C-alpha cells in the first residue's frame, strides 16, 4: 500500500512538470549570454515570434508617464521593467571602457596598450609601448631586462626607476604577467593580481619563488618537505598555480574578453533607491499579430494544426520570459531594499540575508530565488555586483553578516600602528565593544581568508621600512 502511494506521489510530481513549467525554470536559470542564445534559437525555430523594436524616445514634457517615475519598491507595471534612468548616479563620469578598441584589432599587444591607456599618462604610454614591442607572443621580454632598461632610458631620457615603474604596471595589468622576465615573475604577478581572498595564495607564492623545479616534476611530497607544509596544503596551492596562464599575452585576444553586462540597474534618485531591468539584457519577444490573426481565421482544420502548436509554444515562451523578467525585478527590489545600507556605506554595512527571506518577500520558493540570482548582476553605485554576493548568514553572536565582520577586521588592521599590530584577540575585543562578539579563532579565519599575516609577521614586515625612515 505504501509503495502504491509513493508511486502515485512521484507520478503526480512528474505530471506537474508541464512543458510550460520546465521552460520557465530553464529561462530563470539562464545567465545573460545563455538567454540571448536561447532567444536566438527559439526565434529561428518559431516564425510566429519576433523581437519587439524599442520605441523611439518621446520628447521630454511635463506629462511624462508616471510609471517611469515610480519609486523602486512600488509595484511597477510591466512596461517599466525596462525603464532605465535618464540621468543616473554615474552621469558626468568618464566611461573609460568606451576608449578601449571595439574588437576590430586582433593584435593582442595593441589591445593591451589600449587598455593601459586608461591608467597611464601619454609619456608613460610611450614607455609601455616600448616594453610591449620587446615582448614575444607569449608576453615575456625578448631580451635581458638590464639591456632593455638601458635602451629605454636613452630613448625616452627618463630614469631607470620610471622605466621599471611602467613595466610593473604592465605586470599588474589586465592580463597580469605581461612584460615578465621569466615564468617565475609572470606567475608571481598573476598571483598578486588575484582578487582577495584566495585560499592558498601565500603558499602558492612560496612555491613559485623557490619550488618551480619540483613543481615541473609534480613532486608534491618534495615540495611539502622543502617548504615544511602539509602535502594537502601544497596540493591546493599547486591547483591554484595551474589555474594561472603561462602565456598571458594570448589572454588579450578578443575571444578571451568576457565583459559582465548587468541584468539590473540600481540608482538613487529623490531620496530613494530605484531598480530597472537593463534593456540590453531583457529583450521583449512577442507573437506576430498578423500570424496570430490568420490562425484565428483559419479555424481548427488539420492543415493549421502545426501552426497552432507553434502558437502554443510561442505563448509558453513569451509567458516564461515575462515570468523571468518579473521575478528578476522583484528579487532585485527586495535585495536593494534589504541592502540599502551596504549601497550607501559599503561592505561593513552588508546585512544578513537568506534565500528564504527573499523568497518569502516575493511569494516564491527558495529554489526559484536561487535560480534567478545565479549568474545575474546588479549595476550599482558601488560597481557591478553578482546578486549572490548580497546573501550572507547572520554571524552567531552578532547582528551583522560574516562579510560585514570580515570587512571590519580588515579596517581595524589597515588602521593599526605599524609598530604595534593588533593580535587576533585584541581585534575580537575591539569588535565586542561594538556589540559584535566573536571568537579569536573566527578573527584568525577571516584574516587568513584575506591573505593577511598574523600580528608578529606584520610587525616584522614593518620594521625595515621604519628603520630606514628613522
């Protein structure tokens, strides 16, 4: 009897997964690129569907549609899901990305130079061009560093320190590691350029500095012995090194550039936060009215059956697409509302937020919120941020998220006196005075996640510079 009931329940669950529901689920979890590809595929297969052309912007007047002026947390009618601000928080700022080549150039060195133009003045840009001119196809210097430095000093009438400073900018640029003398310097530059926190980076740097010979033979046991570390830790650091690019210049090829295009735009106006879908990532697809009318007039004859099936599929697709946009917008509103303090003040104000809280707020299941926030990005005054980053559990013993406490730990360490760095226990005590009670080992965990050395090592690192200035 129990087996029959279980089988009946499974069949019922399967019957609920209609083609329409399955398609809606797929559309929810697509990122922007996958959605674009799916829309293109469906348009090719179904002639009844078409992309709606953007209406021409109407001249500004006092009788503007009030929907476009609705505050972010009110329920907007569907058309305004695509309304982006006419004057947003970044108005007047130089959009440097527009100065990068549009992809017409296939020369990786030229593309690297164009990217460097965003950071370097004209005089330094000439030196950068010199370094790139003397790199091989992989991005390594094609002659000894000392000889190239002397040649550049003579050509540009600049001191060696200036010439080397520009090379260091290329080493730390995008892609990192270009203009390196050898593999060791290339990999070291790429490790340094990784965004923190990166587990295993300090050990990976030690392996690159003193263990490349053993790494080449994949002798992890010998590496662990040489560096006096556990073999499991060495294996994790080696995986990080193997993820780096030993031929960095090739990463500048056009196909290697994957710019993140935000799915939702967030801006502040008239004292409130506003949210809208990014038109570039939210194309509207509709059913061709002429075809739909012709099918209605044709009736239910056998000849029109294939077209009626296409019409049904077209309706499913447009409804699923509309559901994606509506769910994405409503989810973004809740996130922005709950994390408005973070948008105003930064990482230390990131509030605890769970998938369940957002799901309850929009009346949907947690799995739906998980799908709609994976691989989706918000363009905010603090940069373009993946929606998943706004979620964080409440830290035990505190009223803030773990990410916020990690940011507080970093701020305390950044502000410490060089001669008297704060021990983990002292940081825990300072946080407790703010009502955030965490253990010393929790402070140590956050510090290690941010690649920050313990207090005694920070004191040693500060001593030589202090001695020179004394």
